[in-house]
């Protein structure tokens, strides 16, 4: 096969489309229905064993049906690459991966066949070659020279740029790609030296991706769903992990870069804390902040569950790291799943009244801003989508988002098992509402606390429940699409989506790890060495140390009497930190009776990337101050750019 053809073959499996015409959902009804109702874990085990190689074949197969619909996404490709790596057998040092796959030594778990191991290994060399070409292509996001071009989200599979309109840039791609390639190099070098020619190419690819990430992590981006322009939690976490890994990876290659990556990793992780919100059931992650393109949602989004899966297997549960077992990640998971209850008919199992009350298809006319993070009933495993206001293909659950919840929980239980303890934080909502165990705050240890085993078991049961939901909607052919039709349960939207297959495989792998007696891969053991203590002891600098500013103009309609003036006061230093004597005085230059406008004379430079609270204030002729009624107003700033806020005084 000529090299270019070989290269294409390796890229095509990583391509998907978001532009499939809807296919007839009734086609697969009769296949889906008989699979409902899991009786035992054994049944799930048997299904997992038979679907595994099928799914892997799909990842490797050239699955194109109509080339017009096919692209390669940097994100999907990188997640597939790193997912494949997680399936490989563990390497005792000085054992080649091929030997390890065939070996029966107890610590080399041949999770996939010898053949698949070899396919995965040869895939990586094509992957690196292909991505080097894409990385250098000039495209609508920019060029290789300024690095901006690396933010381009998708390409044609013949390795040319896609020039149509799209949500760009998407800044998670380079970070995910760097992480996948570093994981691969770590994996290979644990068995022996790398082929130098391959090593040079791979390091060149990783270096540019990390330089890009270090330079641009603080800039707004389109989110992983390619819809919201702002700051996306998944992207920030992807960037943090890439930089964290890069700092260790480059320590012996390029000390200056290693230091720079470490500094930027700290900032990105500190910035990640800004996505946290207090909810009734504990903290949750607002997946999109600093939104620039006007998208309004409740922001409970599978984005945040997927982000936890980017943590290395060696992770600990510290909350600020957002690993699968972090307290915040767990209450967030509960809140995200909760946001989908009552949304999809397939989740109601015969509760017809509920089904009937859901308008179908669910068209979005108004942004849905009312939501709750409280729990009136314990959660049960259900199919979940991307976010509850989704209207793409009518808004359906997705395979990969439902699997993300299962994978997060399997991985959490593996970490707890490795640590021999579970720490429950104050809110306990996860344990009570998801797991059904009303455990109080405290540390539960293996061997000491009887309930420890039960806790792990119940978490795995819930994860099995989520996996079983997905299983019900995979026909016997093993075909996994992008979405699950919310009414019929048939596959919808992009057929044979590679990301869905790899999500299924990594979830099954995480499940089998969580069931294994004890397991810690040599790779992950290495990653957990003390040179990462800086991460665990992170102290965040004030955000102003690493944020730019946004120019915000205000146009406020406030009726005033002669002698009154209008100010705006707010939480940021630029708005006087709620001190009215330092508030911003507005101008009545354009005030008319039909339109009583008070405006900023020039835009205010407001500290970037944060939530700003503010209010309008009147200074009356006698010197007294009147605050407008209601809650503080809130908006999010980005690190650059400008916007105008136009609104009116809220009377009492
Ligand atoms: C649409 C999804 O929203 C996006 O995340 C993904 O990268 C592309 N489809 C390709 O699968």
C-alpha cells in the first residue's frame, strides 16, 4: 500500500460526521427491544466480553459510507489514540508490547488480543505522521508559525484544511493530542529506548502542541460540542493535564520549557476552580463560563464528567484536581445526571404520563435558565445527553456521555481500592442520592470499616446500571452511533461514531480494572512520583496575575430627577470592589425622556475571566445612595475583547 493510502486508512476511523441526515429510527426498534432488562452482573460480563473485540474492529475499520460526510477531528482522534493506549497490556520493563500481549505473566493483563495490540502500536506511528501534516497546515484558525493554526478543530481526511464555517478555534485539540503522544512515548520507553527517528518526530509534535497550550490556554475557545464560545471546563482540564504531563516529560529534554509548562499548568488548574458553583447538593461544575457568543444554558453538562476522565490512572482524590473520585467531581456527576431526569421518554420505563408531558421533538424556543441541583428522589441510572437544552437532532441522549458517568464511577472505585480508603466530604449528596448509602463525612477504610466494601460495591452497581442502559441501546450487530433516539432507543445521528466505540472500550476497561483484585499499572505508578507534589499542594495566585482584561461598555436606562447621578458598582477592583465612593460614574450625555440613557464615557477595562457581580446605584441630590432592587447582576468576562451591556434600572 502506498504510504499516503496507509495514512488515510489510519485517519478515517477517526472521522465522524455531525451532518448525517436522520435515518429511520424504526429500522432498529425490534433489535433494541429484546435486549432490555439486565438480570445479573454475569450477563453484563458476558456482553462486555463479546462486544469488546467488535468495538475495537469498528475503531480500526474504515467505516466511511459517504466520504462527503467525513472529517477528522483533532479531539476525537486524540481521545481515540489515548483510549487505545489504555487497552494495551501492562509492560514489565524490557518486555516489548507484543511479547507482553502474548505473555501469561500475572501482571500483563491481555485485555485485547495480540493482534489488536499490534494494530494499536502500528496505528501510533501513522497517527504521529498524519498529525504532523495537519499541525503544519495553514487553516482558517491561523498558521503553524504563530501556532494559532493548531486550534483548528477538524480537517478533511485527505489531510487538507476544511475551509467552511465552523466553531473555531477549539483549543482542547492540541492538549489532548500532546497527552496521547506523551502517553505513548512513556509506554514504549518503559520497555526500552524509542526508535530515534520516531522519537524526534513525536517530540516535535508534542512540543508545538504544548507551546500552543501554554500560550493560549487563557484565551476563549469553542467548547467540545462546538457551540459555545467562552471558557470550557473540559478544555481547561485537558490543557492542565497536558501541561502537567509536559512539565515532567520535558524535564530532562528542555528545562526551560518544562518550567514554563509547570507554571502554566498551575495557572490552568487554578483557573479550573473558577468553574465551581455552590448547589443545594454540594458543589457542581458550570461547564461554560466567560461566554462570548450569547449562549444561555444551565451549564450542567456532560462536558464536566468527560473532563474527569482525562486524569491519569494514578490520580488521587483531591478535590481541586477534579479526578473521578474528587468530592466535587462526584457531586457534579450527581447534579449532571439529575439534570436529565424526566427529559427523555426512554428513561421513563412505562411512566406514560411523564412521557406524554414531554414535548417532542424538544425544540428550544427560550433558553432554559431554570434548573435545580436539588434531589427530591434518589437517582437511578438513566441515559444522559450532552446538556439538557440540546436541540441537535432534536436533543437526545448520547452513548458517550452516558458511558462517561459509568467510566467516572468505575475509575473512582479503582482509585479508592488502590488507596484502601474513601474520604466522604461534608455534603454527602453523592453517597445518599446516587449510591443510596447515607454515610456521613469521614474516612472509611478497608479492613477497618465494614461499610467500605459496600460503598465500593454500590458505586460499581450504579456504574453497571449506567453501562446497562447503554447496552440496551446497542443492537446485536454492535453498531454504536452518536445518539440514542430519546423515544425509540434506536441509534441516531452520526453512524458508527469512533468516539462512541472508544468510549465503550475505555468504560469496559475501567470496569474490569475496578473489578480486578488489585491493580496499578507501572506507567501510572511512575506518573505518581513525588515530582508532582507541587500539584497537590497548589496555592492559587490571585487571578489577576494571569488574566487579561475585557473592555465593557454599559448603556443603562435609568430615569432620574434633576440633581441625581447614576453609578455602577461591582465586585471587581475595576468597579470599585463594592465601595460606592470608587464606583464608576456614568454620563447622561445621551439622556432623553423616551430613552433615559446613562452610559460609560469610555469602556471599563474589567479584570478578565471571572464572574463579575454588579448593580446600578443612584446618587440622589441630597447625597444619599439608592441601590437598584433585586439580586446582584452577574456577567462573565473573557481575557480580551469587548462587549456592551445594555439594561435598565430595576425598581423596588
Ligand atoms: C460533534 C460533537 O459535538 C463534537 O464533540 C465531536 O468532536 C464531533 N461531533 C465529532 O464527533
